[in-house]
């Protein structure tokens, strides 16, 4: 029997896991163990800090409810979701529109609305129109693509926060027309603070970060034979456009609502954005994150 020290315990843990049948599970767990052990050695982790870390993760789990996913939030504020997105984009067979975070507020089953419909039940700010086309990477239109939209209100809250998950608002699903065109009405969402009243918010406070996301509209776009695109459009004049707490903004996703003679609804300021979907490999999805109500059910 060998006495294990802080280095040889890593080899022994890898040895005991060596018979894992699923090769991808083995690859992921081997690497996780190597990096976790190296991390503990790197910071010289004390037993008290180790317990604090476990308490923190326990609190993150306890903060999860059917309409709140604190673990997604944790991955987001640590930049891990953004890393996974960037890796996913690199794996594409061809270049589509850039992806961005799904975040914890996506919900399946939003109402399917006719093109041009308003997604906000009672708008209190001037309406805007968002329009454009969904094409493949060569610019050919993708008719009947499903565009799922969700955003905060003019007050910077999602329906799950304003209505406690009881009914949907500021969401809508649309189908592109025969030319791949779409348009819908909305109001400009307000940038907002990520939920700061849980353990992840406490950590963000300790890091002296502001906790805000710049104003944005989420889009999840799917068309047969193409990679699902999870992305968001960010309003460039938001004061936090360069310091998103969850690292979701990229240059190609920044938009402006402006007077636009080509707008499909004359008189409304318009955001124009054309989405390009890359061809899919079999069984491929673009998602990072999920409908939080589904994650809770899967864990039961
Ligand atoms: C969101 O954009 O909905 C979001 C993303 C990450 C954390 C919190 C919110
Ligand atoms: Fe959001």
C-alpha cells in the first residue's frame, strides 16, 4: 500500500476511475479531477475554505426552484457558459451568426404569433419593430424557421420575475415567411441586474461587480437541417455594453433602433438583423442552458 500525498492522490484517483466504460465520461471526469486537484494545490486550499465552498454550492442548489436556475447563473457569471458557447461556435461546419447565452429565463411553449404581432401585453413605452431574414450560410432564405423571442419589460424584469411564473409575457414564437423574412413589434427592454438575492449574487457583490446585463432581446432560431442558433441582440447605447456580467456580448450582435425607410412597419423605429444558420451535423443542437422548469423535472 502506498501512502498518498497531495500529488500521488491524483494518480490514484485516475487509476480507480480507469475502467469507466463511456470514453467521453472518462475523458471529462479525468480532466475534472486533474484540474480540481491542481486548483486545490495552487491556492493551498484550507479545510475551512473547502467547507465554505461546499456550503456555497449547497446554497446554490437550494436556491433552485422550477422558475429559477441558480447553477446556470453561476456558470454564466464565471464565464463558463461563454467559454462553452465559443467552443460550440468553433465546432460549426460553417460560419453562422454568432451565438450568445441562453440564460436562465428561456421557457418553452411561448405563444406562436403571426408576423408583425406585438409580444408585450401592455406596452408603456414607444413600440419598436425588429425585422430581417433568416438564411443559410449562402444567403438562401429559410422559410418556416421557428424564431423564439424573449426579453425583459421596459422595467428590466422577465415575466417569471414580474408574474412569478404564472403567465407568459414579453415572449413570442414566429415562423419566417416564404422568403425567410420575419418581423415583430416589441418595446425596448431595459438592461437589468442578474438575480442578486441568492448565493451567486452574494459572490458577485464580494467581487465588487455591478451585476448588470446590457439591454437585449433573446432569440432561439431553428430550421430543419440547420444548427439551432441561440443568440441575443444587444442595444449598443446601453451603459453596460462593455461590461456584461455574464460575458454574452459580441460586436456582431450589437444593434440600434433607428428610423429606417425599409422598416416593415412605417413610423416605428426599427432594429434590422439578418440571422445566418449553419448546416447541422446529425443530432446537433446549439443550446447552452435550458428551460429551467425542465431542468428541475429532470433532477426529480
Ligand atoms: C439573461 O440574459 O437572461 C441572463 C443570462 C445570464 C444570467 C442571467 C440572465
Ligand atoms: Fe436576458
